[in-house]
C-alpha cells in the first residue's frame, strides 16, 4: 500500500516510514491540521523522535493502514455515528494535489486501495485508547531495551571500540542524504536534512552518526532557517548527548554540543572543553576548527580565532563557507582591506552564497558606507528571500531616498521593530539603531529583551566605543552587570582590533 501523489517521500514510504506531519497528511490526502487533530482525538499512531515535546514526528505506514482498517470496521458496525466539524468533510481534501507537493521530492504513485481509503478518511472513528496505549508502551519498551544493548562479550555496545556500530540497511543512505542537504546551508535543505536524519534514526535507533547529524542541523537552523534559537539549540544538545551516549568518541557529536553550549547557554568553559575533545578525537576536521573559530571570534580572541580558521582553510581549501568566515575574521583581526577584497571576490564567484553579502552589509554599516550597506542589504535579501530581509532592504532604501542617513536609520528601525514584534529579531540591532537616532532610553528596553534571547553581542557591547558612555546610566550599568554575571569570568572582557563587531557609524 503506497503513498499518494503528494509530498510523501517515495524513498521512505517504500521502507514504510513517514517522517513529517506533511508526509503523514499527504499519505491520507488531507492537510496537516487534520492529522494532528486525529492524533489527539482518535489515536492516530504517530511517534516522535527522541527529544522534548515538539520534535520531529514519524509514522509507520503499516500502523496507519491498520488504523484505517480499524476505523472502517467501526463505521460499518455503527453507521449512524457521523463525524462532525468542518474538517470531517471531503471539502478539506486538496482539490489540486500539486498544491501540497514538495518540489524537492519526486511524486509517487498510490495504489487504488489506498486512494479509496483516503476518500473516506474523515468519517472514521477512534481507535480504542487501550490499544493505542499498548502500542506506545511497546515502542517505549523497545527504545529502552535498545538503549541498553550489549555486545557478545558483555561490554555495552555503545562503548565497544572494537565493535563499531554498523548501520542497518537503508540507514546509511538516509544519513548521507541528510549530509548532502545539510551542506546546502538553506532553510529547505536543513528541513530535508532533519527529515533524513530522523528517518535514519527510526530505522536504526542506535546510529550515533545520525544523532550527531541531527544535532548539527539544529545548530544551523536559527541562522539559515530563521528558527527559534533556544528551541533549536536545546534540541541540538539533546541529539548530541544521545550520540555521545552511543559513541563517546564521535568527534562530530562533541562539536555539535560545543556549538550549542556556547551560543545558547553562554557556557564558554564547557564549550571549549567539548571543542578540545572533538579536535583531539579528529584533528583533521575542518568543520570543528571552523566552528571553534566562530566562538573565538565572538569573544574577540583574535589571534586564536585566526589560528583556528587558518587551520580549517588548510584542511579544506575548497570550502566557500570556510573561506568566507576567514575573510570576515581578517577584517576584524587582521588585514581589513584584504578581508574586504576577499569577501567581494567570494560574492562575485559564489552568487548563491548569502554570507559574503551578510558580512559586507555589516561592515558597510559599521564604517558608514550607507550606499554600500543598502546595496548589500538588497543583495542579501535577493539570496535569502526571507521576508524580514526583504523588508529591511526596502525600508533602508526608501528611507535613504527620503531623508538620507536619518531616513535610512528610521527605516531600519521600522523594519527591525516589525521583525521584533513577530519574534524574529532579538532586539539588539534595533537597540543599536535607536542609539544612533538618539533614543537611548527606548533602546535600553530592546537590549534587555535581547538578553532574554541570549544574544551574544551583549557580551562585548560594553567594550564598544559607542556604548562606553552609557555605563554612567543606571539602567545600562545594571544591564552590563547582568551580562558580566552571566559570563561569570569565563573569558576576559578586553578589546581587540575588531572593527565591525564593535563600531557603529558616527
């Protein structure tokens, strides 16, 4: 019994696994809201990958088909009991299947039997609660037993270095698929990577590399997928911890955990320890050196940052992502002009890569090159297609045309305020903009809000020339004290040769 012509992935459906709400809904030919409600109210057998509430879901097609058969029988035994509510009618089924098609995946062909079941989906009745509870108990028991699996020698499989884990058939293919899409560094690519890694875990719950891949994807989701920072990095830590539990010597798992510890928990000591562990386990991993450099950059440890990023370049000289970070860090801690030239060359030769335009946008704003800033804002938005980025580019361009620098800053403030109100902007950049407009009391509220969002820019804010005079204000003095307390002496607050990180235009 196969999936319908929709966004259910034919690769995983063939294996009997559907790993997203969209895929489960597509299997039935309805929308996501309907299958969510049927899980809550009628016992639709949907499972969740390891982690807290809100993690990726999956379902077995065999269980879904059994649920369909059970509800068909219930309807025949009592035909007078009709479902109610607007979602229980065929009007809810998409008129055009193409509307729910995922363009990244090819369509699959549904069997006649399954298509017939789709059409009667909304009139089925709940599974017995006891049966569903029994199913959940079985899954949890299976998971618990899997977590305590031992080798033939009596050594726990997760620490048996002489007997490394061999993925079950199909799991490694999904892992490699996830790696490919993860490497694209796009919102759609990361979403597909999460699906692929989750499917690999469903097939093989003891596959440590799949958990590490899932953790690394959640690490990048806030930057490239505009996801909530706390939610994503919490999930990253959970997946990394599970990978480490299965294989304590997996460098990628320690790297993924180090990233999350730093950028969400501000646990600099713990993050450094995990990065050092990852490097000791795999000193030739360019990505570990690159990610470690990113944390060193944010705390202004220039010499160490350049050392790590140069090692990453040596290990992977063809990586555009590493080359972009290296160019940016050189504008901060090395040859500023050479770094800018390298960023512009990358922007020209890698037109689909967003980070060169992002870094040049930051540099142009910090140095007061407003026309360059507007041009880079437009270029960045044209690559990301993110509504917040597009709104910012439009607002600063229109503001500049109307009122020069002040008009541009007011447009920037409007765009950032809109994003802040939606929860897409932590508030720090909005605070900076209001400072430049002379509205420092109003700005303080947004800096405080950014502290709640764990915005790391706050850790070096008090070193910025524009912020130093604010230390005499009781409100800002209290803010700086809170930041110092949270850092708790984990790294020295001392200035370096950084430019874009510390300066604002005059």
